[in-house]
C-alpha cells in the first residue's frame, strides 16, 4: 500500500496509518471500505457497440446485417422496446420483436442506442 488520493482535497499524499487512511494536508481520514465499489452500485453490464448503457425499454438500431434464418436483418433496422436478459440465451443479451421478423435475440455488440 503506497499512497491514495484524498477523497476530500484530492491530495496525492494519503497514507495508511494502522487501519485508516489519512491525508497530511487536510487531515481527512477514510477506511479501505470507502475505496471499494459500493454494493448499491450496478456494474455496467449491458453496453451497446459505442459503450452506452442500455436499459429495458430502450430503442436501438442494428449496426450491421444480421442473418435470421434464411432472411437478413439489414444494418440500420430500428428495434423498439428491448428487454435485457439477466441470463443470456446463446450469448444473446437482448430479447425483442422486429417488424417482419417476429421475436428475436440480439447481442449488445451489434446494436447502438438511439437518442
């Protein structure tokens, strides 16, 4: 454990003093627990091809042609009201309905979020 940046004044000289971190410039003290990711924070699991966070109900656009049986879903096809899957189906993270194709599963990596 070398040093940590102070959470209060951003000093790079925070040092470990027994069981707490201390800032020599503003005397702020914090524990290792505060540097860990909070349990209430949700990791960004569902990211589109541009790195944007996806949510249930979002609208997306396909970024490349996709094979759907004998048919092809063209790049630029708009998909409304997606549902994100907690348990992926064959590595597909999104459940949706596409006009003319019906129910489909898509991967986050082949869509981009619409604004």
